[in-house]
C-alpha cells in the first residue's frame, strides 16, 4: 500500500494573529504608561528639588536679613527690590499702591524669557550674589553659576530651560499681588502639573500658582469652573498663547510652547 503524501499550508490562524495583536497592544500600552510615569516623576522632581528649594532659599534670606530679596534692611518695605520702589512717598501709609511703578525683578544675570519686567543689570542686585552674600546654600540647578536654571525634556524630547526670578506685583495684578517667584520656560503640561501639586487643582487664575497675565473672570457664581492654562503641548514654542483647548500645528520634532507662572511667596 502506497503511503499517501499530504502537504500542510503554513501560516497563522486567526486565533494566533489575535494573540499576537493583543501582545503588541499590551507592549505599546506599557511603553506609553511608562513614558507618562517617567514624565510625572520628572515633574515631581522639578517641584521638590528645584522650585521648593528656591522657596526655602527665599524664606531663609527673609528670616536672616529681616527683609525680602533686594529690600531695604534698615527701612524695609517688605517687597522684593523694595529699595528701588518708585512709590509716591505716601504709598505705604494709606496711599494707593495700585498705580505705583513696580521695581524691577531680581534675577541672575538677565531676566528669563517672556518676563514682563526686565532685570536692571546691576551686579549688586544679582540674585545669586545676593543669596551667597547672605550665606544661603543654593539649589544645584544647572550647576555652579547657574543655580537659577533647570533643564528638562518636553513631551517631544527637546530640551527646555526653566529660570526663576523674584519680583513684587502691585495690588490688583491678575496673576496675584505681593512678592512672587517668576518661573519661565514651563511647558503647558508642566505648568498644570506644578499647579496641581501646589494648589490641588490646575486653575490658572486662582491659588498661589498662577499664569502670568491671565485675565481674571468676574462672576458671582462660586461654583463656576476655573480658567484653563493657555496653550497645550501640541503647540510649538513660537505659537504664543492661545485657546487652551486648540490644537497646534507643530510636529513632534518641534519644541513645545512655554508659559510663565507666578508663585506667590508667603512673606
């Protein structure tokens, strides 16, 4: 009896293909989740190792010298760079401070990008020099001489640089009055994450952490929703501010747009 030869066609069954697709989906999902976890960890590190440490440095300066950075120690005005305040003389004795000229911000070397007030460029009012003269240990930042800077990667994998300065805002300033830390170079995702960590929710016009130059809304409804941070990570660095929910036209190779935040100091 002659054995009958049989041939078997190779290939994947539908079940096998389904299993492969499920595995690929799981792997892709794990990669995306891993990226989000890594990014959130970096945002937390920026808050704890950089922003919070500069808050400590500011408060330590105030406690040691009895006045905020750049203020007059013998006759303090309790405002950043208060020794250069151009008030009308009656401003701190019941006068109207809302129309007074604000002193320049205190920065390191130069003001951060997109700051509304420029640094006066006087070495005596250099942020790093003032802190070191007071014997204050600065956060590491980018290293010696650049402690006010921090570099991180945006969601497109391109480098962004944060810079911090301090300034005083007049009463009625939309982003908050009084002494504030000015933080430039924040992507919208990072700005919202920091706001969430500071205030418990990402509201651009309320709390201690606000977007610079955001317009306040007037409403009597206390349950009304807050204001979105302008811009998002689909908009390029040259897009400027705009509708927070609008999609941008930048590619995944471009730098993401950046925002400026004001962080209210407690003294």
